[in-house]
C-alpha cells in the first residue's frame, strides 16, 4: 500500500505513479523497492504507507547531507 488510502489501489494512486515515473521506487517480483538502496519497502499500513517511509528517508538524507556539508564529522 503506497499512500495508506483505502479508497484506491496502488495501481490507481497518482502519487505512486509519479514515484515510479521519477525513479524513486521500482517494482520487482510484485514488490515495491527503493531505487537508491534496492531494498523492498514494508507496507507500513496505518502509518502512512510506503510513501511515508520514503518521505522519512528523504528527510534523513537531507539532514545527513546538511550535517556533512557543515563540516562536522
């Protein structure tokens, strides 16, 4: 479940379609994988779906980049 909305399937989800199109995620053997790490994503039902996991990962990545750019090791 990409966005944790029960009103539509992953196939009908515009946000999932955009994530596929922009190579944020990809499908392999029916599972959604993160393009950067190649890891299969958990469903994350009731907590925002896979979309939420990807948003949290993006925030962590941005924070790590900021920390790295600030010269702190």
